[in-house]
């Protein structure tokens, strides 16, 4: 069997202008970045604003396990399959972060015959968007510390600075540091730290901005810290918003690439799915909807975190009305949800499927709470048995849902043809009645309660008094109307990563709440959330290198 | 009078393919980055290796003053003028750093009618080269700290780590910090700091590498620190060289842009001119020489630092044989060298010129020590009087040199036509007999002595015992053959920035010596050298922003 890398290298990509032309993007709208990548000019996006919109399909999944589910490959495979059966589809994905490439994970451009390319470029610097975001984040930090250095006219309390620096790297040694050392001419000593770029609020803002003006307005609203008397200081107060917007201007134009089967894909933005909303930019999704009959897009983690945020944060903020949710599962992962260890996944175990499928059932039912039709994509592994697959199908039939076997990893578009036909049919039936889970005017603590009860099936939300007081303060500051972004483990409906399946009656323990005033949401941190990953003992970086032809080895 | 920004915006750039075609670069060799920038593929560079080489002209200057000299505009103006009179010329420049753009300086793409464009792009992210260099630098840091974290098999002493992180930002608060705080799972506490990206050894390596293999070999030789028993640990020991080379692969291809008059310009790399060698990449210069009759390039600071390093470090390392030096001066700056304060530059002061011209005289004579013919470009300001200009010309005539008045800032190519004809004539006469100042086999301390005596006219070099011992150690380690890169103030031949003109008999006080084993030179630090600038009280960033059409204001 070929590796992902071999398949990617064997593929012949088309010139990006040809992909653009098929997608309805004229040559004049393209800013090429090499032969196979292009940014789509903001002028063209503006010209598309009044166009009729295509349908929006969200690909989400069960709670992830070590067995792997294949959400990105399903997004790509479904897009390819829709194009193959005559529906003009556009794929919208997040950009990979450099950090994980050098850690454990390898690249993030799909796999098998369901990949976007050029793989090496997309996984490394791509069109430089993340570097621009890092620069904008750190320019704000530099201007903040420079303000402290030159006399601190605004009265910012150096102990109450919440804005952190960022780097697109897995680097645990940057998590907590004391900077500004060395004496009076060297800066102002204070505690700080770096988050990985995808965890920066600038990334979340970048992905929620609807145009350049909205981008700059959101950047200006970023709260960097407080004065001693509790007044918030913003990026606008520091006069940093204009230069930050200038740094981000070119990056805000969506990136066009292609799948190995020649479908157009917009790969743009990539916020964390815990402390941010975990999906690609609004700019890209809106552009896709103006061009294609169907946009297939993806949200991070399982549907409890990723889809909920896609629907309650991104779609609400951008006025998007999704039409269908695809929930991805595998027999292997469902067996793990049924209590089987990864090392014991080899043999047939129908009983484990029957125990574990409750995870899938709940995600399907959750998606319906948003008014969305749901279809299940069952990514097939060679070890799956007919009885195991039937067990999933029966469980789905009991709740009136259909599961389709998918083999796009090995077969490309043909492997997702059944799924694509079902998607086509469901879209044409038009049963979607999208509604967010809670209204904007609901108090922040209540919003958290609704998510915990309706989506996580928790019995209770524990909000410590200090956090509750902060939520009240956010409401007094005029941020009561924003959605809540829950940061918790992605492995369980609960806050305990070991409780697989479909736990009930648990407690959602809120540790801390933060206001992302620029992005426009409140983050509720439940349990430990890592905003700067570390490298493993043997990082992938040790084996990444150039081969004799200058190609990059080791990225997968 | 129009501002630089107005002139840049009023200019119509040609599609980069047209510029490339005129320069002899086929379309297939281009990796476009938007419509007006392109990288030139490394395959094409390899195919050019055996081509006859054009002539190499170095533009350098007197010691810089607050009055401004115009070295970059002269490089551009001369290139334009050579093309206008029928000599195929290519311009090679450094890429600007983001840091100064947000500080005091504004952009670095020339000025007036002698600019390269697109100005906004080149001054901000351009083609992402500096971001790639920052990433490679910081990946090495992350792998180093990760090595310490996971048990430190190599025995690196955390107190003896010399490798620092980098950021393309003016940010004094990052100069000195303690990182790895927060407990056993958060890293290994130690002192560190950030240098601006242009000061990273990765930047110097990037600019001296002759191809990808040489790049990776040099990266591998970087010394990151020592063990307790004094053994050096390299990037290769940390297995970081492959991934660093992968991050830099695309960046290593030179960037093609154009002047406002349509001359091709390669803008690539930009190392500091104090702790590194201060000129654009070897890759770009070599490509230019394979394509053009004449390459006009620039070195940082005055000729004592910039040209000396260009000749003794870059040309020696790359086997380049320069043919001519152009020394740039202005009457205003020479008056400052003659003791006039900037605020008193208004009126005619021939006596001040006669006192200050010694600075220019010495630089011209210094360039001849390298076997190079020299011509002087006198950048004209409207306040210059005929008597002042005559004073410069007479001083030059006394040493057998010619000075040409240049007005390319206001007049474009026509303003440098006399200079260009003189350059053309001198090149055709072929009097250049380039020789480095000292042989590679000379001991390191002696090399320092030769530079100090011959170029700075110092009476003595003071090397503290610890530094002398380190120089010996570098020789024992096998680095005795490398050139010496002096880091001292650019404002004076001496190490005292207030001693303008042509000081003699001074002492060159070496404070510290460092080995840049990957770049291939020893840095001798004389006086204070800032490797991470700070922002001023009112940084330029405060006034940078987007206008209603999404154009960037405030970059000049």
C-alpha cells in the first residue's frame, strides 16, 4: 500500500488557474503563490456578496479516540464525490499549524486518496497567514511593553496583563517566563508566556472577521489587561489596531488549493478548537457559498465541542445557515467508546460496538437540536466485519438516521459516492431549520448551562464564585450578548477524558472564564487546557529533512 | 514635492513575468507571489552555474550620519541608469526587516524615483523569507530545550547555552528573560533572550549558503552551547539541521521584483551588518551575475564595516570577484564629519566640507587596498552649493578619484547617468585586481589587527585575555581559517560613535569574541552591540493603518 506521502508525490496537480476557472474565479481575482496555490483577492469577494448562496454541509465527528476517525479525509472525500456526481462542491478546511508538524502528528492535509495539495507547502509556511497572525499578536505585545517602558500613560497594571505573546511552534519552555530583565534600559520586568499561534485571539478574530474593516474593529476591541482600578485597556488604546490590520491585510484573502482529484479547496485560518471556535475563516466559507452549490466544511474535535462552536459561534456571528451535518465515526473508535483498549481492537467485537455506539447516537441527536438533518459517514477499515457494520447501521436506524460506508481513503471520490448521493438528496429535500442552541440575550452563565445540559448531558455546571463574578462583570461591560466557548477535553462529553461512550449526570467544572472581546466570545475553561504544546521525546522534526532532489521527507 | 509613498503608488508596475523575461529568466523558472513578485526556482539557478559571469559593482558609503547618505537609492538609481544606457544591469538588495518598519525608520525600499516595488509587500511579509528564518531559528531552540527536558543525553550545560531565540520585531522586553518556569512539567528554567531575526546566525547562514546542501551543512555546524567539560554541542547533534533546512527550502530561492523604472532587482536575505556580514544572499548575487552584464549591489553601514565584510567574508566565501566600488557621500554628511551639527546644516560651509571630506578620502583609499577601482557618487541635496560640491571634487581629484553628482532621487535613471557612464567606462577598462585584506591562514587575532590598522587606522587592538583564549580555542577547534566579522559602531572608524571624520591612533577595544561556526566567521564585539532594538516613545506602528481602499498608510 502506498503511503500518504507517496500518493501525494505521485499526483499531478493542475495549475491553480485551471482549478479557479472551474470554481468560477476569474484569473484577475487570483494572487498566485507559486503554481498551485493562490489567494483570492478581497475585491472579488466583495463583488460576490450579493450572489445566491449555496448549501452548507458541516462534517463533524464522534469524540475522538486514539483509533482515528478521519474527519478531514471525509470532508475532502465528500467534496470530491459531490463534484464527481455533478454537484459543484467547494471544500473549506483549516490551515495546519507548524507546531504539530514537528511534534507527533505530522501533516494535516488529509490522507490516502483524500488529500489536498501541495502537501509540503500547506503543511509548512503555505501562504504565510500564520506568520502574519504571529507578527500581529507580537506587535501588540511589543507596543504594550513599550508603553509600560515609556511611562505607562494609560496606567496598565503590569501584573494584570492578560495578553500573551505567540509562536507557531510546540515549545513548552515558552509557556511561563519572566521578561524585561537586565535593568532600566532593557524593559519592564513582568510575567508573560507564549501560546501557540492557533491559540491567539488574533487567530480567532481573523477567522470570524467578515471584511477588513470588521477585522480592524475586532482587533481594536482586544483587551490586553487592566489598570489597578479594574479598567480594561484595549489594543485600540495602545494604537496597535491599525498596524495589526496592516500586517493581516494580505493574509485575510482566502487561499485556494486543490484536492488530488481536482476539487477546489479553500484552506484558510485555523483557530484552536478549545479556547477558540476551531473552524476555518468566515471569509473562506462565505466565498465558497457564493461560488459553489455545496460547501463542505469541517469543525475541530467531536461534535460536542467543534460542531457546537461552529453553529453557536461562527454561524451566528457570520449569519450562516447550515443545511446538513455529517457525523464521522469508525467501528474501531466506537469499540473504544465501548470500553476496548486500542491494543485489543484486532478481532470482531459486536458487543463493544453496541456499547460504544451510544457516543455516535448522542452526537446525531445533538445535531438535530440545531434543526439540522444528519447523516453518518462510517469510515471503513479493512478489519471491520459485516456484523460490526450492521450493528452501527441498526443503531442508526433506531433513531431514524442513515450510516454510509466510506472508503475514500483508499478509493477517492468513488469511495464516498453513496454518502454524496445521500447528502445531495437530503439537501434537495430542504428539511434544515437551523437555530442556535440559545438566544444571544440569555445571561452568560445560563448559556453555559444550556450547553452543558443539552449537549454534554451534564447534571450541573459548577462555576466558582470568582468566575461567576467575572461573568457578571463581562455583562456589565456590554459583553452579555456574546456566545460561550467551552474549553474542555475533546475525548469525552464530560470534562473527564477517560469517560468515553455517553456519560450522564456528570458535573461540568468551570475553572476560569476569559473574555475574548475582539473575537466576540467568552471562554469557559473546564479542566486543564494547554495553549502551548510541548514536543515529545523523539520529535518528528528529528527525521524531517531534504532528500537528494530537495523534496521534504518526514512530514507524514 | 511628492512623497516616496505617493511616487510608489503612482507608479505602474509591470507583471513580474515581463521583468523576468527581459532579465533572461524563463516563465518556467518563476514561482509567482502575487503579480509583482516571484521566486526564481533553484533548478534554474543550477542550470545557470556554468554561464559566464557579469561584472560586480559594490555600492558602499562614508560613515553614516543623521543627515542621510542614500546608499540604497544610489544602488537602485545606478542600476536604472546602466539599463537606460544599454548595459544589462541587475540590482541586488537586502530584504527589509519588519522590526524597523514599526519603529522609527519606515520602509527600506529606496526613495523618490529610485525605489523598488511593490513597496508595501517588500516592507512587510514579502515572500515570507524572514518568517522562515525565524521559524528555523526557533525550532532549534525548541528542540534544544526539549532535549534538556527529556533527560539531556548530550550533557548540554543549561548555563552555557549560547543559542538565542529570535523574532522579527523591535521588542526590548525580549532581550533578557528567564523561561521554562512553572514546575517540572513546564520545561527547564534557564536564562535566554530573543534577537531580532536579522541578527540570527540562521540569517547569516542563509545569506552565505551556495545551495541547499551547503545550507543544511552550515545549519548543522551551528554551535548551540557547551557541556560542563567544554565540548561544543551543534544543531546536528540535536538532529535539528534537516527540519531547519526543510523550513528554509523555499525561502532560499531568490526574490525578483522591479524598480519603478522597470529594472530587475533581486531582493533576498538581510543579515545585520554588525554581528553579521550585512549584504544580500550569495544565491541572489550569483544568479544576478549569471544573467546580467553588471550586478549592482549594496553593503550595510559605511565601507569600514559593510564593504570590508562584503569583500572579506561574502566574496571570499562565495568565490566572487568584485570589479568596482562606488562610495556614496553627501555634502551634508561630510559637513557633519567636519564637525557641524545636524541643526546647523542649512548654510554654505566649505570649510566644514574640507574638514569632513577626510572620511570619504579614507574610505576611497581603503577600497583600493582590496584592488578595486573606486568612483564616488555625490548625492545632491537642493541645499548643496557649487562651492561645496567643488570642494568634494577637488579632494577627490587630489587622490585620483572622480565624484559624480547624482539626482536619481528626484530624476530617476537620468539623475545617475553620469555615474553610470563612468562605471561603464571603468568596468570596460578592467583594472580590478580583487584581493581580500588578509589570507585565510592568518591567525584570528592577527586578522583583527590587519582590519584595525588598515581599515580603521587604529594604533592598537585590545583583546582581553579571556577573548584571546577563546580565539585560540576557536583555532584549536578548526576554525582558524575563517574571517573575522567586527561588530562596532557604524558611525566612526573608531569604536567611539562621536569620533567622526578620520580618527587615527585610537584603540580598538574588543569586548568579546563569538564563533558563528555555521556562518563561518568569528565575531569580534567592540563596544555595545544591540541585537534586539527597542521601539521609540511614539513608534511608527501607531500611525500605520489601512485607508478606505485597504491600502497601507504610514509605512514611510
